[in-house]
C-alpha cells in the first residue's frame, strides 16, 4: 500500500546554533517564533507524530500539531558526546571521531551507530507501508537524513553529504522497497 511520509526538521535550538550534538534542550525563542509563523504551511496528514525529544515536541506544538510521540523517530543517540561540539570531541578523541566518520557500524561514543540509526529509521518506514495514507512526523535532522539514506538505498557515507535544514519538509512516498523523494521544502508562511 502506498504511503506518503512527510518529515519536518525541528526549529532552531541552542545546541543547533552552537553546533553541538543534540542535548535534548528546548527551542530558542527565535526557533519557537519561526515555527509558529510556519504553522499555516504544514500539509495535512492522517497521522501526526513527533519524536519524543524536547525540540521536536516543542516544534510540533508551535506548528499547532497535536502529534503523538513516536519513539522510533527519536534523535540519534550519540552517547557521551551529547551536548559537546564536534571540534571539542575531535580534540579529545581524534581516533574515535575518525572511526565514527569512516565506519557506519562504529559507536565509539557509546550510543547508536549510523548503521543502527539507519536500520531503526528504515524499520519504521517499512512499518508505515501497511497502513498507507499520509503520515507527518517532526523529527531530528539525523533521522530525516537516515530515512533518505534508507529509502533510496544510498551508501552509508552519503549520510555525511545530506543536510536537513530547520523547519524544512522532506517527503517520501511509496511502499516497501520502492520510495520516491521530494527534498527540503521550507515551511515558510
């Protein structure tokens, strides 16, 4: 059965503005304001979901969505690196960062590997094809990137070349094993 999956990246938070690995902090004031202004641009859906992470829940609320939490689209678990900048971690653990960037199965931070993120996200996508319809989820940019990676059967290193800007809509449509992509439409009033 065909399903349309619409993924919205959350608005700005302090971690994003400071280029830190997500620390489950709240949206900043500008992010909340921008999301509220974009509410009229959100497409309709049969199911409204949000990652359980703070900035995703707050983005969904600011967009006026009564979204139910979906653990399968939670943010990428980066373990002990959470809240740190890539520059700081690279300085402290250069070999660990090099392994993480080169090997999709590596999780030197003690969290989730890129491979595990891709499989979790792909399993969620495939599960949606049973019901069809239109599903909208507010989720972490890494999850959006992993969904694109999975849906298009891209090699793991393509993950590092994808970007999901704040408050953009990425659309996947299709069914198990065959997906089409519409990338990064901004949610602007």
